[in-house]
C-alpha cells in the first residue's frame, strides 16, 4: 500500500483482519461535515480491522500513513487458526485490553480539557510506541499537529500552543520531527490532574 492509500473505507463490506508487516496505518472516522477523528495507530506487529469478526460493514476508514506492507487474513481463516492453535483465549484478552484502552480515551474526551487530553494521549503513545533515546522517550510513530488535533478533538493551532507550553514546562523535549517526551515529568503532570480513581494508561 502506498502512503495515503485507503485499505478500506467506512461502510465497506470487508471481512478481513490486517497485520502490519511494515509501515504505519491509522484508522479514522469522518463526519458528514468533514470533521475527522483519528481513532488509532498501527505499526509493524499490530493488527487492525478485527471488528469484522462481529460486523461485516466497516465503521471506520483505514489509511496507510507511509508505504505499508500488510498481511490480509479472512475472518474465517483467522478464527480457524486461533482455534487450531489454542489462541482464542489470548486473542480475546487482547481485544479486551483494546476495549479498555478505548474506554479510557472516550472518558478523557468527556472529562478532560483539551490540554490534558493531549498530555494524556502523548503519554499513552509513549507507552505503546516509545523508544528510549539519550534525550528522553521518542514516540516512534510520526504524527503531524493536525493528526494530534484529530486524536484529541481540538484544533491544530491549539495543539501547537499546548506543545510549546509542554516544552517550556519540561514535559516535552522536542516536537519537531519525532516527538520526544520527558516521560517521568509528563507522567507526574498527567497523574496529578486526572479525575479521582482514574489511573494512568
């Protein structure tokens, strides 16, 4: 798949699950007015499209963010492999973890201000895709400010302002090119401001 190419579109009938061999994929939803919501990101080793196991009609759109190589597996074949290899329980646990993560993100959208939503999402991305470097924790997935805005439900200009604020506060090392965060400082900042009973991602 070439960068920008759609793997599937919302409302498509597609009963395949996809494994990322190389590249980067995002799933998005677009409203009738054109507003975009970036749902999730997938790097090599990740799987997406698993909602086809219960619903053949796609509710999101999957887009290659870079030149990407995928392995496509039909839902029947995937279920047969999982059953044969005794992996159904493990796959169910994986789906449960994904559901819990999405619930936390939804809760953030409802309960947190946009600055805190961005901080919490950057922390979550660092835990999923972080690579330690001499300057801090590098988030290996490349994201534009527009894409960050689509993830947290705000505008690109506000994301730019928040990133500048985070840099000045010592939470962020760099946001030009790969994002590098000071993970301990950001975790402390987020943890101090989360609602009571809401743990860190």
